[in-house]
């Protein structure tokens, strides 16, 4: 199979996405298990949760009696469970802020390794938790790992929660929380064998290692791809050289003195904000409660969530097929408009649905169906919110820009995870209208300000955001027209296929 190493690297790196999705998704089913409710009910108090705890009070239920859920029979206890959920988000905020420095100083591979270690530790603490405080510390530790390795969210974990709901005693929630240690351990082992990013190696003066990595990534049994390797090496060298001459390590320069970089950071932060303002995490974190308001038991609610997760894999596959064929903008705009329309319908159904009446079967099915339709429309935004920022950042600000955009994601995540119970309790079905408005405003912003990036290299995307000089200069290098005084090192392969030699040159 061609590009075996590339495939293996992508597979191992994707485990970070798996860990991210599992950490985020498994808590909703775990806190709904009967044993969890009974075991920790007496420990849900201010002393056990410390500074992470914040309370909410609510006298009214979410239209269909949200307080019928045993987890929130007492508002103060509901707040403590909310803090079990948002402790992961708090850790993710810390991780997202620190990842840029770890990535720039020690490389991308070290990020994966550290994230795997923290993910394993967090899973062990959660699975062995005997107190709420221990559970929150485990969630926070896993959250730091999630913040470090944030990526696309797989949702297979919903079936784990449903399957565990049939188990007795603490296994029903300890096993799902402990299972996240498995991908984290695989990440730790895999990180030891993953090659470092060739662009990072070249940027940090290790040109020969960077060139050797390109050889490993591009060579196949049938073809050495020497010309492709040398062309890409020259492009990387020249791009880094130009960016180093024009770059600044100061946050002030990045945000205030360079309009191109500032615009990119705002666009990346914006698309991450769209993701959280869509309402997806309110549905994800509090799914069992929302389905309980429609009259479903805990087991039936978890089964519906599992079906939704399975369908989400189909939506993801379809989205991946369309990404490069349709383009970013043509997927983002219908995604945001569709989610807004879906939540508008859901709010209307919730307003008129009476759970005590047996004559509303069609309304019940429609209300459930809207959550499935929402999942379909969310998929393009969920995928592109991580792809688009990676496409628009140039090398000097990629780590910091990604860190800022991820920080925005988790900050909004924390905000909505904390405020959702208040909104559902106080505003009832009207709470969904906020997300409807957010989605439609987001669609307008994408239409006005987000450029298309599909089919463009990093250098061509650079041309979209500034005067185009970079693309022309890199093209000259790729064609063998080397500019002077760039300060790069050149690595080459002899025509006879001999050993690689590294020389100081003017590439």
C-alpha cells in the first residue's frame, strides 16, 4: 500500500480525536446511571467541589418538567453535577492555552505524548473515583489532555453508555469512564514512533532530519518521488525563510500590527464560536435530560442517543466525501441555516407538546426527529471548525492562532455548559431561540467574511490574505529560480540515489 507511514501516522494521531470525542460524550450517559446518582447524591455539596463549584437556582422546570430527572430533583445538586461536566471544559481551556508553547518548543509529537499521559491519568482517576472531588480532578486532568489534542469529535461512545446502562452497580459508570484510558495509552506508545513534523524540524534548524522525514513520508516501494520531495522541501524552506523575516513573536504585533494575522485569528475564533453557539453541546451534555422531558426512561434515552451517534458516523462520512468537492463556504452556510431552522421547529414542538397526553404521538416523534436532523446539519460545521483554522494560519502564528481559536471554543463550551440548566429552567423552550439566532447570524458572517480555501496549498492560502508576493516567490523556488540570501539550508539527493548530503546554500 502506498504511503504506509502516512497512513499509520494519521491513524495514531486520530486517536487524539477519539479521546476528545469520548471524553466529551461519555459523561452525559455516565451521570444518568442509577448507581452514579445514588452513590454520589450525598456528596454533591460545596465543600467537595471547592472553587470549581458554582450554583444555579431555578424554580420552574423546562416546559416538560426537566426536574423529573433524579439528577436535578434538588437544584443545588443539579449544579454540582453540572460542575462535574464543566470540569472537563475548564481543563480543556488550560490545555488549549498551553499547547502553543509546548508545540513550538518541543514539537508536535511531544504534544501527542503529553496529551496521552494526561488522558491516561485522568481516566484512571475517574474510573476509580470514590468522591465527587476525585471525579472532578480526573475530569479536569482529562480536560487538559482534550485541550491539547482537540480535533473532530467522534461519537461512538454513546453506545458504550447505553450498553453499560444494563450493568449492575458501579460498573455502569466506572467502566465507560475508565475506557478512555485505552486510546490515551495507545497515543503514548504511538507517539514514541511517530516522525516529527518536517516543517517544524526545518524551522528549528534541523534541515537534514526534516528532509529525511519527507523522504520517509513520500517514498513508496515503487517510486522514490525524488522530484516531489525536493520541490516540497524547497517550498517549505523558502516559506519559512520569508515568514521568519516578516514574523514577530510578540502577541501585540500579531494582534495589533499585522492586519492579515489579526483577520485570520478572528476568523478562526469566529468559526469555533459558531460551533458552541449552535447549541450542540447543550444537546450533547444534557441529552438524557432533554429526552426525559419527552417522557423517555433513562435506558430508552441512552438508546436514542446511541442511534444518533451511529447516524452521525454516516453524516461524517458523507461530509468527508463532500468537503473537497463542494467547498468550505457551500457547506458552512447551509449547515448554519439548517441548524437554526431545526431548533426553531424543536422549540415550537416543545411549546405545544403535552407529555401527559396520549394524543401527541406524532409531535413526540417529530421532536425526537429534530435532534437527528440537527445532528445532520451540524456535521459540516463540526468538521470544518477544526479544519478551517488549520488551513488559514501561516507557520509563524499557527501554534498560537490555533491555541487562541481552541481557547475560544472551550470558553464558550464552559459558558453554555454552565448556563444551559439555567436557560432550560428559566426560559423553557424559548432557550432554543437564542441558538437559532446565533446560527443564522453565523451564516451571514460566513457569507460576508470567510474566504474559500478548498484546493489551496498553505502558500496559496497565504496569497488570499495578503499581497500575493509569497506565492510568487515560492513558485519561483519550486521551479528552480532560487532567490538570494534566504538563509535556508538545502538538502539534496544525488542523481545516482546515494546518501543524502546537507550543504549550506541560498535556497
